[in-house]
């Protein structure tokens, strides 16, 4: 939860910040935690992204920023699913999550073999 809060507060996806430059230096060799470069994800790595229009934790704007970093990803290896009425917990507790989300995830990865 602390790492999530750091990401929200700082507005960047970085490794965990230990709160002290000497601790960060010990873990990362740098005083500040390194930022993840999403564009370094291999372009042929299969990725399934599903997000909801009512999700306050992974909102549409944040997902848009993520997708912008994946704009050069192999289109045959990237599947994006937007569910207008889904909120964060719906992906786990939604009574129709199996039909709307899980079956598509399984199908996507089966087609990647």
C-alpha cells in the first residue's frame, strides 16, 4: 500500500522508495528509486489490459498514459478491454466477471501459444 501511495503521490511508476537516500542507495545504487521505463517492455510480450470506466484507482486517464507508453507494442500481442460500468472491485467480485473478463483473458493467452 505504501508503494501504491508513493506512485499516486509522485505521479511516476518507480521502484519502492525506502524514504532515506542511504537505504535507496543500498538497494538501487542510487539515492532515489529508479523509474520504470514502460517502453522497455519487449514489444512481443503478450499483454492483456482490462480497465473500467468507474475505476477510481486505475482511472481512464492513468490507463491512457500507460497505453501511450505501449503505442509501439506489437498489436497482435496487446489486447485492451474497456468496460464502461466496471469499477476496481468488479474485476474480482463482479458476478459477471468470468464472462466479461476472465474468459477473454484466457482466450487471449491461449491464442498466443
